C-alpha cells in the first residue's frame, strides 16, 4: 500500500481546453514526474498504469507549490457486452470515451467488441463515465 507506481503514463493540460491534446510523460521508478515551466494556472493531471484504475487530480501551479500526490486505485476493469435489438452480440462495435462528456479526467480509451460483443477497459476509473458505442449495424449510442 502507498508504493510508488512506476512507468505510469501521466497526462496534463491547463484549464478546460478539452480540444487541445494534453502533454504526456512517463514517471520514473520512484513514481515521480515533473511538468516544468508551469504558470499560476490550474492543471488537470491524469495518470494511468498497468494493474491500476486511472486517477486524476487538479493542481494549481505556483512558485511554492507542494508536490502533487496522485493515488491510483487498484484496477477494476469495466466489462461491457454490446447487443443488438434481438439480444445478438454486436461484434466489431467501436466503444470509447469522449473527454468533453467526462470532465475531470484526461483519457482517450477506445476498444472494439469481440465476436461475442464483449470489450474490456482494464484501467477504467472508479467514477461513473459516459461511453460512446458505435456498432456497425445500428445507430451510435451513449451510455453512463
């Protein structure tokens, strides 16, 4: 418990600019990371690593800013089964998250359902998320 998570993908973006790509780095073996030359703006920081759910925090940069600690919970994979109107598996459906519908995280997960209509998001956050489903033979849908 409270061990550093190494090789996490850490993404950061200022303000609410969801239409600009975030900066991304990989943290070190001690779990540390740095985004240098930041001003007094608020930044959304999200980290994701194998075996963990992604986690996010908001930090305000300043000259005397304390170290930001981002705790990643144990992975709780999200398993979705996409089916059609007659309960048949929707194979090949695109499933993903769109950031503007999920404020508070920097994520871009995408998956495709298998022949049984199943898709797994192994690093899903523990909060409720909006997911877009785009089947090959039905209209696109959103679900929470």
